[in-house]
C-alpha cells in the first residue's frame, strides 16, 4: 500500500504561515540557542546552574480556557479535562513536551494541552518526565511508559476510555512518543500517535533540511547536537529507542496509526519524512506546513500553524478506527 504524505493546503494559508513564521524568527532572542548550548555543555560537566535558570524561565503556568480545568493527579502528571463531561468516558491524549529532552515541563506544553481539552472531545495527561543530562536515556522514556501504564490502570478515576489512549509530543517529545509505542510494556496499549516535527535520528543526519535550516529557523543544528549528547550520554549511535527512525522493523511494526505534522523550514523535516517512508502501509500520514518553522506548538507567534495543528490533531485523535 502507498504511504500517505497528506497535504491539504486549502485548510490553511501558506502565506499567513510564512508571514507569522518570519515575524516569529525576527522576535527570537538573539544568542538564545548559543546560551542554551553552553548551559547544556556545562551541565554535562556537572554544573547545571545555568541550565536550571533556562528551565525556570520557561516554566510558567499556562492560561486555561473557561471550559477546561486541570488536576495535578500525581507529582508528575497534570490532567487537562473539559468541564461537565462526567457523564461520559472520553479518549485520552498522553502528551510529552519537547525541549530536547533537557528543558520543558507540563507548563511549556500547556497551550496545546489546554486547546485540545477545550475541544470537549478528549482529556489530556501532560507528563513531567525526568530531564537530561542529569537523567539521560532511558530515564525520560521510562517515565513516559509509566504514564501510559498509569492511564490504563487508573482509567476509571481519570474518566477516560482505556481502549482509546493516544500518545503525542513535539520534537523530542515526538521522539519519546514513538519510542514509548515501540516498548514491550506499551505494545497494544496505544490507539494512535500525534507527532509534531519529531526527532527520529538523535545525530546529525546531513540531510538537505539539516544543512539548509541549521541556523536561524527556531532550532539550530548546534543546539540539537547538544540535546542529542545530553540525552544519549555515553551511548554510541544507533540505539533503537533513541534513534527511532532506524529502529528494527519489529519495533517499527508496533507503531499504531499516526499523524505527523511537520514544519517545512526545519532541520528535522527530512528525517521525519524518511521515517514515514519506512512504513509499507498507510497507518501513518504526514502533513507539512511548508512555510512554518520549529516551535509552532510550544511558543506563541505562529498562530495559523498552531490553530490548524489543533484542528487536524483533534479530528485525527477522535476518529475511530
């Protein structure tokens, strides 16, 4: 069967996406990614003081829609749920934030989690997984697997349908979502995946997009390399639950139906496309916002891309097989 590389530009304005992305990049703090890279290097050497400052600067409680409430169900899990849905079981999206496995929290992904719950069609469980370099692979992945198992075991208390648990994430969170679905523990527990510009190769892939968009497009290749080094720590290349794009076929076959939404001007664009092309059936669809750049899910500024991503992912996650 032919792999679906879906693209429906009539649903959005490419011109608006370009204008908003260009404006977003103009407002991007100068030298931020260089400072983040240095902080990660220092943290890997044992001094995480600068990295902690960066984490705290990003850790702001999000605005919550009037029809959404949040519950801190554990120290690591926050539930976003639409109000007045106690009479029915809803699907659940377990969401894994981005941030190169080293920064981010349930707050940094709160804008998207709130928007999904505000649809009234699902609940969202945001996960505070452990961060590198203090907790390198597999610590974060272990926490994500535990989140899925927690959702299954506590479905009644969460008010969700245990047969309709999906996992999603952006960038490194997308990587973790794929890896979670590949594990023995979660095999058969996950109904679908939603992936925003996921990392599928935690090493320089030398692709066209890696070379063309390696600086000045929201995620620089130098910073991505520091993220990779912090997460994989002492491990060499080609670890299947890190470099999910080159995983063994038996692990690839565990992936459930999935939707990948990519940014066209992004170093991760080509490795995501290569991952989709590994599938011999149509279980995974890919939609590319050709003019968008990295971070449209996490940071405000690319509103057309964010709005469209919420609509597309809501429709996908609530569609029954």
